């Protein structure tokens, strides 16, 4: 298993570098976020042993179960929360995560601001935009994104550094990457988290600074 993960990481990293160079960008302008959701801490440790340090989790409870122990051994790891965040989990999220990528609604933004003021811990945050306006998905609608960014950044004082999206699976992702890039551009946000195992190279061409790759590294659950 350890060898498979190391080989997969190397292969994906090579593809990230090639895509960045193909887009005329520096390879180190793209961060690979290894999405370890549903995989046990032992599997994540294999990736850490292979030298990788940036990971993504969907659920706060799962992050809490896996990463404090791993962080003791690998204190330089960085954990991104990439899934929906419930307001009653905000305190836990701020204690275990280094980046919150899924700020998606005013109530959550207010809860984050309150807890940051209370705890003094202020991890960077990304606003999730529901570029496909899918009813079943989290994220602020594109038409409301500019106002929400102002609310989060200027009124609540959240450390908003960029945007994140998950395009619909049955639509051309480039359209959604272009939309997210434009919203970020006009709001002077430099971080774009977009692109997953199936489309991260295309996302890099559209300016992704972070790509979230799980299956191509860890396989399906129980596969490795």
C-alpha cells in the first residue's frame, strides 16, 4: 500500500508540474491537496512518509479522529477542510484545520467570525461558490458571491484569501473554472481551489492554485 501511494503521489505531482508549465506557470504556483476522506490514518501516514504534507478532509469529525495524532509525528502537515461545515462544528474545525475552504453562507460566516474573535485562531478561509447553482450542493450562488465576499471580508473581518468550487459532474468544468476565476479577479482574491482527479489539469490551465485530488492518489476506499 505504501508503495502504491508514493507512486501515485509522484505520478500526480508530475502531471501537476506538466500542466503548470503547459500553462506558462511556475510549477510551485499549484498546491496539490491530497483528499484523504474515508481513508484511515494509516493510509494518510503512508502519504506523509512519502513526503506529502497538504491534505483535505470533508468532515470535521473525521479530521479530528485522524489528524491530531498524525500532526504529533508530522507537525508541518497542513489540513484543509473542503466539505460542508455545520455551525455547531466551527470551534472544532478551527482547532484542527489549517484552512477552511467551505465558507458558503452568512450564518456560517458569522459563526466563524465570532469563534475567531473568541479563540484568536484565524486560519485562512475560502468562499465556496456553487457555480452550477445545484440545489443539492453547498455554496453561495454566483450572483450573490460579490456581496458575500464583501460581507465576509470587510464587515466580519474574516481572513478570506480565495474561492473554491465543485463543478457539476455532467457539465464542462472549464465553464465553471472560468466563472470562478472571474469572480476572484474582480474581488482581488488570489487563491483558486478547483479541479479534482478527473479535471485538475484543466483547472490549472484556468488558474487553479490548489487542486484537490483523492482517487488518483488513494484510490477508491479499500482499493489500496
